[in-house]
DNA sequence: TAGCTCTTGTCAATGTATTGTCAATGTCGT
DNA sequence: ACGACATTGACAATACATTGACAAGAGCTA
C-alpha cells in the first residue's frame, strides 16, 4: 500500500515504555491477548515498534484510563480510537465547587488528555480540552495548574528528545489561539500600564512569552504581544509607537555567541531609562551580568514576575490612585 | 442529525452508565423485562453496547423522568421516542442580508481602521475591529473582503518598506487569534479529510498559511496548523502521526538558494504518494519545475485552492459511500 | 378507604470474565 | 557476562452476569 522506505520502525520496547507511558509487561500482554499492536521483530526475536505503534499505545492507554475496556477497543482503527477520545458530546454532571486537591487531580487528567491529543496532532481536541479545563478550573487555576506544568513537561520531553519540533510548533499555535479566549474576559482599565512582550532575535520558542502575556493580562496590564524572534530595533520601535511603560522578554535557550547580551544592551539604549526592561525564562539566569549592567529586572518564576508587575503598576499608575476591587 | 455510519459496538456497561446516566442494574432490568435495548455479547458473556444504544437509553431515561412509564415506551422506535420528547420547536431564521457593494464598502472602512490601529500597535483595537467585522459581514465575507485585501496590502507595504517587521509580527499574532474565533462555529465531520498546514524551513511568514487554514476549515476539513518554518522531516512526522490525507505549504518569499526545492523533494518522498502535497503562496510560481517533478499541486489563488480542496474531498471520502442528507 | 395487584427501581448473593501485575526461566545483543 | 528482552503461567482485584427478592407507588376493586 504505502512504501515506508523512510524511517523504518526502530524502537525497542524500553523506548516505547518511556514514550507511551505503558509498562512493558502490559504492552506484551495487550499484544498477546488482543493483538493491540503487532510490532515486527529483530532476527533475535526482540520487538521493534514504529512511531505509529507508539501513538496507538498512547491512545489505548488514554482510552482505558477513561474507562473503556481494553478487550473491546484493542482492535479499533486509528480513526475509531481517536473518535472515541473526542471530547465532544459530553454531559458533565452538575458540579459543586471543587477543592484544591480536586483541582490538581482534574488538571493532571487534562494534562494527560492534552498530551495524548498532541501526539496525534489533534489540535481540535487540544482546544476542546483547554476550553473545558478553563470552564471547569477557572482561568487562573487553568494557567497555574495546567498550562504551566504542561509546558514544563514539554520542556523536559523536548530536552530528552521525546518531543519533536512539530509537536512544539502545533501546541504553540494552539496556545496562541487560546490566549485570546483566556484574556477576553479581562478588560484592562484605560489608564493601565502598557507592556510589550517578545523574545530576542534567535529565540524562537515563544511559549514562555505567551505565559508572560497571560499573566500580565490577568494583572490588568494592556499587552501588545509581538511574537518571537525580533531584533532590538523592532522591539524598541513598538515601544515608542505604543508609548509602552515596560518590555518583557523571554529567553529559554542560552546561546554561546554574544548576540543576546548585545541585543539587550542595544534595546535598553533604544528604549531609554524610563521604560522598564524585564527578562525572564529558563535561560535568563545565564545573562545575569548583562542584565545587572543595563539595569534590567530579572524574573525567576511566575510569582516573581507577578510581584514585579504589581510593583511596577504602583509606580506607573501613581497618578491615578488604585481603586481596584471596589466593584 | 446522526451520521453514525460507524456502528462498531464497543462499550461495556460501565461506560454506558457514565454516558447515559442510567444505573447498571436498571439497564439490565430494562433489558430483562422489556427488551429496551438488546446489546450483543462478548465471548465471555459481557454486554456490549453501541452508540445508538446509549442514545436510546438517554432518551428512555428522559422520557421516564418526564412521567412516562418504562413499560409503555421501552419498545418504541428511535423516532417515536424523539417525537415523544419534542412536541414542537421551531427557530425562525430571519436575516436581512446586505448587498455585495455594502459589504465592500464596509470592509474597506474596516481595513482602514485596522491599518491605523496596527500602526500604533494597538492590538486590542485590531481585535475589536475584527470582531465587529466578523459579526457584521459574516465569517466568509470577512475573510474574502477584509482579511485577504488587508494582507495583500500589508505584503505590498512590506516590500516598499513602509511596514516594519514588528508590525507584521503583531498583526500576525492578532490574526492567529482570530482564526480561533472564526472557526469555532465550524465543526467538521468526524470522517472529514485531514490536512496539515505549514511553511517550509526558511519561510517565516505565516499569514498565507493562516488564510489557507481558514479556507480549509470552512471547506469542512480537519486542520492541523503547525505554524511556519519547519523542516520536511517534521512535517512528514506530523502527517504520519495524524494520518493526514494532504499537506498544504505556503511559500511567500523566493530564496536564491536551493533549499526550498530540496525540502519539497524530501517531503514528498517522506509522505509517500498516498498523501497529496499542495503548495501555494505568492512565490509558489517560482518553483513550478520542482512541483511538477514531484507531482505536487500548485494553487494560484484562493479560489484555486478551494476548488482543489473540493476535488480532494470527493477523492478521500470515497471509501465511505456518501449518504449525507439522508435523514 | 382498605386491600389487592402490578409496575418499577434497587439491592444482595453467588459465580464468571477480564485485566493488570509479577515471578520464573530462557534468549539476545553488545 | 551482564543487562535488556521474551515467554509462560499464575494470581488477585475488579467488573460483569444472573437470579431472586424487596419496597415504594400507582391503579384498581370492593
């Protein structure tokens, strides 16, 4: 039918265990009892799995944890399995307010679902899961207990090679879309401080910047999100044009060259001392020297960033005394 | 209403309980006493239900809670049950449609507003203009009379240097968000063909790809939007993992080097001949030679692309004999 | 209205089926 | 040779089926 001259199936069972999350004994049991997957063999008899097999196992695992019987679904086709996991027609029982531990549990189950959907590139499903989660958890908890852990996990899997660039690309584009939904409930005051968000040139991972944008939205700032990978001039130009009060940059990968420090120096010079520069992200620590040199703020965590925003809010909004939460 | 072409009974009673809301003992009692449902059995004797059975049980449950006696309605057909529950219901769709010239005029005024907002980096304003326009013009007209011209104009100004990268970045991120809004009304069929959308490596402008995604959504395809700038392996991996039927690439800038032709050849080889490759965008014409060589389709315009999608739809949906509209 | 029957939802007791896990033993690959 | 893998068989914990029973109502009759 199809000529698989390409990446021939080449994963040993230990790899499959790591990627699919199904234990080795169980994988073999599923094969023995229901022919759930039919890996080829080496000359010596070791099982050899393909990418599709891994995806299939991930789907099966998700389906079983949702209560389906493995014996009944083991032989379903890829499409049928995916349909089984579609988060569409669903009658969620009326729910009283959940506790924190409930939240955590719910968030974890959502993370699993999202991960499974991500592996089969089902953007729709990810969106649906996100939507449901936002409704069920609330935007704040959604971000803290679902989105942040999810991205952390993605970062780890990225480093370990489990995750491919295409996964990250797709998930990024889904989350970008969601930013709109999440923040549409928050209408910042017309005198709220303005923040420009981007990543320096060479930094193409924008998930951290997106999170920052969401946090700042929740804090009531007026955000202009520029997307990733911009030179200092462009960022500075946007600052001037929009009369922004601050710039937030996300740096997640440390490069050996001196581009980043150079960009930061240039940017700071261009925007002037009246505009605050904040730098965050998992690799921001590497550039501590430059940041101190130019007087930029460095945020180590989400909470850190929130605190900074609050402090800056006071500073920039000083003319208008704060009357927040007086509704 | 119900396109249950797939009648693979695969639900054990616990699943049915969760989905229908009827307790297990009661389901069995209804079967024993009135043959309300007649599930098939596994070799071991466990009941196995289909989607129809679940729907039927839901209907029965609702009917009984409304006072009907189970003994009287248990044997009714699906249609009779539905009639029982919905005495009458009608939605008068009254819509005063504007003329085409109205549309064009409106769209132009919106384009002006958006351009102004873009120049001062007011993302919020662009969004609200877009939102208003979508409501006023409808999603289809919005895309054709507003979005496409706007992007065309942006492309021209980009070349002439009036527009800066930061403008394009911000507008891109706003439009990406809008994709979500626009398509949230469209729910593709579960057996719709799948399309992967991206741009080849080196092509960082994704507006064309976004438009393509929107068009394909409206045509009822299931879209996985990967974002821009991906190597052939990654795109191919997404194709394999998602079982996609086709790939659409947008190429807007012609580069002198031979990267693009090389990538296209590699991609085609990796995805195989069963997966269709479509290439569009303002610079697609430059690569006619390669596209013909590998048997890829080339689309010159939006209408062209639409036509292609329609043709391919027929081809890919062929295996499932079309019984649409046979309610 | 008391008494009777029929309907219907629920439950308990007992046995079978399914399924995740593990141990013992042998083989493969580097 | 050692770690990773395969095979087989077994076991315990759930989940399911069957049967029979029971109680709360509803409807009917005297």
